C-alpha cells in the first residue's frame, strides 16, 4: 500500500491540479481564521471599520464576486487550462441509464435515512430555534448548493487526475481524497467548530456534511455531476431539515429559548 502511494508521487502528471486544490484549501483556512480573529474582537477599530464597510451595497457585491471567483472561478480555470478533464469533473457521461438507476437508489436511500434521523432530531430539540445567521432564503440556498457542488467536484477531479496514472481505481480514491479535503477545510474553521457545539447552529453544518458524503458516494457509482446536483436539490426540497427562526417562534412563544451548547461528557 505504501509503495503504491510512493509511486503516485513519482509518476503523477496531475501536479498542477493538486497544487491548485491545496492552494484553494489554504485560502479557505486562512480566510476563515482571519475572519474569526476579527469577529472575536468586536470593539477593535478594524472590526468596526469592516462592519461599516460591509453595510455598503458595493462592498457586499464585491464580497459576492470574490466568493463566485473562489467557488466557480477556480474550477473553471482548472478546466480551461486543462489541469483537470471534463470526465473527472463529472461532465462527460458514458451511460446515462445506469447513472439514473443508481441516482434513484441513492436518492431514495438518503431520503429515507434523513427522514428517519433528521425529523426525530428536530422534534427532540423543538424548543431550540435557529438564528437568522444560520438560515438562508431559498434562492440563496440554491446558490450555495451550486457553490458546494462545484467546490466538491473540483477537489474530487484534482485528486482523480493526480491519481489516475498510478492507481487503477483512481475515481474511487479521488472521491475519498476530495471528501477528505472538504473535511479538512471544515474542521480547520474556528467558526464551524464553534457552531458544531451549539444545537440549532450546527444543523446546517451537519446537513452539508451529510450532503458531501452522499455526493462522494453518488459520484463513485454515477460519475455524473448533473445527477449529483439533482439529488442534492431534491433532498433540499423534500426533507424538512430547517428549524424555525427566532422571530417566527416569538409570535407563538412568550419566552425565547437560546441555542443550547452541547454538553461535554
């Protein structure tokens, strides 16, 4: 096993894609930690200046452009320069019929599992509401869905291209490595780690993590990005995974429950 991985590094032709993927991971980790450091000092002059700047429409638009360039621009650049190929990205489909059959199986299995697990969890924590910062409108959720799918597909494709010349099952291991890079990004973010300790704030993170796992499994059997996006979209629509926001609950409840921190055993 170790000899196989040594041979990968000696013979791989996918260094450009691998380096770009690692740069993407480093950018995400650096940005999330810098943002966390600034927000942890609300009284600092830098925080106050950035807060005032963020209220301006032009700055918000620039921020969205930067996010677009990160999530969509980086994969597009890798495709444009030929560092990753369309097949590894999931855009060249050899067998639609087989892919659709697997997509139906994956969707039904994921839907059943999420309904069995997620709904009882929401009922058991019904006294905890979600903060507005953790909930998005439906159009915004669609945008984030596209961003996530492109981001995951890029990491997966970069790993596949890097491994193809040395490992016969590069698509399987590429999906595993791509999922691993996504997990590293999430765990390296102080904001995500902090939210994972709070019921109500952790919902979106756990939901997206589940979607990432489903996405990786789906790619192994379908190798079809279009079907993966469809599965994600249908699960987003059909599984009631969003809890009520604070302002919604205050209309019917005289008290305002705060998001609860998960107790450490």
